[in-house]
């Protein structure tokens, strides 16, 4: 009888899907993603698109902050760089399959510039530096009217492949989800490589990493660039999903949203990026539904219940930080270990 988890070689130990059961569950999960909008309706499809975009952006911030330890508050404006690049190129006749990679690459280049202060400062000082980038780029979005449309923003024509137009939420869902799955697969495999291990070494102890031969200048800038590329990719999909963007689409609150997502989901975990983005997107919707239900039961209660929505949401985040600082990903790992070894105890 096989008890426990036995690994006999490095290749098996580093595999993403190590057992037949995991592969079956992964296929089932992909089938669930395919069927979700077909049985869930318009509202579920809308949320699915939004979750997919947030997962990509959260995965990018987790690369920079969770795996490399470089705190970034200005992640939202990097989505804006990708979104405005895609919008400008789409309005000038560039097909989406070129516009989206261009938006990701330009965001990556901007990310390198934002990451330059990380070569001399870190911690809260670096966070303040990225906050400055948030204000600078927001100013550019507002004032560079010939490119960004100023405060009026830009409208975006729908993505198109040949004669097929992604002009509904259902169609855009099947554009966003495959890209999100591929982005997560790439992020997960990144940390099986030399580059990913260098990121983790810098996070754990940058001086020691430099002593053992890791070029921390190169890898810090690379971390910012990769995280920004993910943000630019998410921003490009955001533009095609909402079909209109303004400077107010990428506020500082959105950057804090992503920072909270990786903390709640689990720093330094690809699974944490997924769970954190889902939590931060869906919990407010659940609380809003409860408020609407309270309004149906007692219209007078809305005055008292509605403000509690934000309080409850904040309390849930604080609760996770206190009770499980490693996030939702650690809770999931405990549940998985329990069922993997059941009925035997480790």
C-alpha cells in the first residue's frame, strides 16, 4: 500500500501535474471553464472575464513582489500602459494579435524604468518610488491627448480574427481564459528555471544571492519587466473587454486591490494569484447580493446594511492576515494534504 508522497527523481518532483489524479482534476477544471459561460448566463460570464483579467495582473505582481520581494504599488498604471497601447493600435488598424503583445512589451519596458530605483532602495522606500510612477503615468494618461484622448479616454473596436468578431462578453470570455491559463502555466514554469530561482534567492537574501554569483541588477530589472508584461497583457484584454478606457480606469485603488489580492491569496504562489484574484473580485459581489436581498426583505434596512458591506470586506482581509498570513493557498494545501493522507495522519 502506498502511503505518503514518494519522489524518486528531480523531474518528477518538479512536475506541475505529478499524478494521474491531478491530471484528471486539471482536465475537469478546463472543462468547467469551457462550460461556465454556457450555463451561467451573462452576469457569470462578465465576472468570469473580470476574474481572468485580474488573475493575469495578480500573477504579474506576484512575480515582482511575491517571488522577488520588490514591493510595487503602481501596478495599476502598467495595466493602463497596455490598455492605451492596445487602444491606440486598434484604432489605427493593427490587429489584436499584434496589439496585445505590443502592449505587454511596452508595459515591460516601462516596468524596467520603474524598477531602476530598486537597484538602490528597497522595502517601503521602493513602494514610495513606485507610487510616484503611479502619479506620473496617470498625469501622462490625462494630458497626452493626441495619444490617450485625455480625460475623455479612447473607445476600442472589438478584437477580430478574420471574419470572427469578439463583440460580446461570451466571445471575449473565450479569448481571455485561454490567455489566462497560458500566462499562469508560464508563471508556474518560470520558477522551475534558473531565472525563477534567482528571483527567490533575491527575495530571501539579496546580499547572499550576490555573493553566490547572482547578478541582482539584471534579475531585479527582469522581475519588474516580467511583472509589467503581465500587467500590460491584462490591460490589453481589459481594453478589448470594456471597449473604452479613461485615466480613471486605472486608479491607485486598483494597485492596492492587486497588492491585497496577492497577500490574501498567498505571496510567492501561483495558486495564491488565482485564489486572491477570485476572492477580491467575487466577495464584494456576494456582499452586494446580500445587501440587495436585505433591501427586498426590509427596504429600511438598506441604510444600515449597505455601509457594512465595506466593513465586512475589510474585516475578512484583516482576518486572513491574522489567522492565516500565508493566505488562501496555504489553506488549500492543508486541505489537500489532509485528503491525500486520509485516513492516515502525517
